[in-house]
C-alpha cells in the first residue's frame, strides 16, 4: 500500500513538473511593460504545495530549471527560483494545519498571505537587478516605484491569487483521488 502511494506522489510530481515547464513556454502572457505575467504559470507549484513540502520543493526547483533551459533572462529564472520560498512556507503551513483549506475565509487569507510572500520575494530579486543596472531601459524609464513595486509587486500579488484560485479549482475535486 505504501509503495502505491509513493508511486502516485512521484507520478503526480513528475506531471506537475512537466506542466510547470510547459506552461511558460506555451501559454499566453499578459504584458504590461516592463512586466509580463504568464497565466497559470504558478498553478503546478501551488498544487504541489497542497501535496507536501517535498513535492512543493521538487516542483519549484524543476520548474525553475525549465525557465533556465528554455532560455529566459536570468532575472526571470531567479524570480521563478523564489517560488521555492512561498511553496515551502505554504506547504509547511498546510501540513501543520490541514484545516486552512476547509473554509472560504481561511483559504482566502492563506492565498493573500502566500501571495504577499511570493511578491516580496520577486520584488527582492528585481530590486537587486534594478539597482545593479541589470534591467532593460523600460524599467528605468518608468522608475522604481512603478516598475518594481507596482508592476512586479502588486502585479505578482494579483497574479498569484488568480493562479491560487485556479489551483484550488483544479485540486478540490482531485484531492481525493
């Protein structure tokens, strides 16, 4: 019985990794220069977060490598690497308190909390590149407040919450399987 569960978890992790690599390469992006947001790109990592910390870490790392192999700029690869942070925090919270996802209010608060961690991590990466003059001219034309705080920070919160909602919508009926 234990081996069957282990095989299901490994298979699910592999499928989530494949989706995590495939989505950024094939799904459309919303571009609000200088930022861009690929719809559903966080869904595999968030679903992995619902399963366990180990699965969340594995999927976050593999999807980051997918961004690297696909040839994305290093700032985007490092933004993807920060998904490890919110995925681990969220999965440990869920492991400690599995009642979080039982009510709409708690699920919404959890989504906001995770999205804020997600955004803060991505803003930290982009801030480093912004001040190290490693960004495109469009970032500097709009300034730090608009480019980094508003577009990356607030944009990531909104994007993360949308992807969290999609992940919950997909996960809820499948979690019993």
